């Protein structure tokens, strides 16, 4: 089969097309004909060698995919050949990635693809949706009547997170760096958009919460935005971060009596613990998508697998608005 191989860590031009053996199905797994993938920041960080969770090189990157089940292994229930599925299934440690004609997936990581989404749309959802669900539903337990602040409304995780919080019945406020990104957030259901370059935390907390702060703050950025999150949360509120690899003063956490959660979505993939939760989340996400409550926003250009290097370069440049999708043409 055709596969896109990364021979060594480095720049986006290193990817190359090779012919490699097609995977063989094994118990508990499903063989999938891959139709589409998408790019997440973790993919280019693995490519660069910045984080030690990627596969052994030369190897295949990327975890997000959508495709069609070709063969089902023993001890697998719920899937049959011909099913359209999606999931984040590999590209980490000993799990080969999905930039190939076929991929072998642990069935626990999969769900049926939303019938109203294309393959490229579905492939944009798994990693960001599972991350946002872990943060807002599993950890913060967002519910009706709460005020929720989501940072980076146009980011991959942020634009899905705001939709999940809205679907849970919360009043959702979002931050972004431009009017264009705020407009995207509002088009996806956000009640209030805040340009954080024009308004300080004190200003927007005073204007939009009467100075009380937010019930839940979802930090998808890290660094100073996590500090802003501590400042924006109400007394006894909850902050959830997906980017806490930095040093912070926890005084605001202490004096406000905050609950702080940190989410690392890749642990079930890397450690093989709790993988069934990923499949369960995606099943619920399928229901939300089919009910019109969840949809990915895709960047205007969709890249073929052979141009994955260009897709990486675009994401690294900051020039994309929405998730960058790839199609196996």
C-alpha cells in the first residue's frame, strides 16, 4: 500500500511516499481503508522531535482519520465491513499513524462516522473533540445555567469546546485575537465574543459577569492564558487546561478556592489505559453532529496526503482558520 513516511525528525519537506506492506487484521482490531486525516499541533511537534511520544522513525504520523472498515478481527463487536468510521487511532509510540491507504485500529478507539458529515469533516473531529469532551464534560461537568469561558474560539479544540458547552446548556463566552475569529466563534454558537488584545481580563470579567467571574474557564493555549484563566474564574470556580507545561503562580488558585484540572488526551493511546472512553465519547459526538449541534470548521484548502508537508507548514505559520484536512486521493 501507499504510505507517507517520515524518515527522521525535522522540517516538513522530509515526508516521502513509499510502498509498504498492508497491515494484517488481529484480534480486537479493525482494518480501515483510510479516506481522510487532519493536522493537529501535536503532529508537527512530533515531526520536529519536540515531544517524545511519536512512533519510531522511519514511521507514519497522524492520528485523526475517517474511513471505511475493510476487515474486522476476532473479539470485535459493533463494526462490520463497509461501516464508515472515525477516530484518533495512532501516530504515537507503538501505534503506526494513518497517512496510508490502510490503517489498523484498536476497535475501542472508533465510532461510526456522523452520517451528515463528509470524510474530511469527520477526520477533523476526533482528537479535538475527545480533548474538549474530557475537559468540559468529564472534568468540569459543564451544565445548564453556567457561564463558561473558552479561550481561542477559532482554535481546533476551542471551536469544538464552545459547541460542546453550548450543547450542555451553558452560556458560552469566547476569546480570540481578531474580529474574524470572534465572528467564527459566534457563528458556532458562542453568546459573547471577546477580543483579548483589546480588553483586559478585569475589563471583560466586569462587563460580562458583573465582576463575579466564570463558573468554568477552558484554557486551550497555556502560558499567560492559563494565568488569565485563574483571574477570570469565579470564587470556587473550575479551570481546565490542556497546555499546562509551564511555570505559574498559583496564588489566584488558592485565594479563589479554584479547582484546576489538566487534560492530556493522548494518555490512553500512549499507555493503553481507558481507550474505550475515546470510542464512547465519539459515539456521543456522532449523535451531537447528527443533531446539528457539532460541526468542524475546515480551512478553505484541503490537501492530498502527498502534500502533508505543506499542510504542516501552513499550520505552523498560523495562517489557517479552522482545522486543516487531508484527503487520501
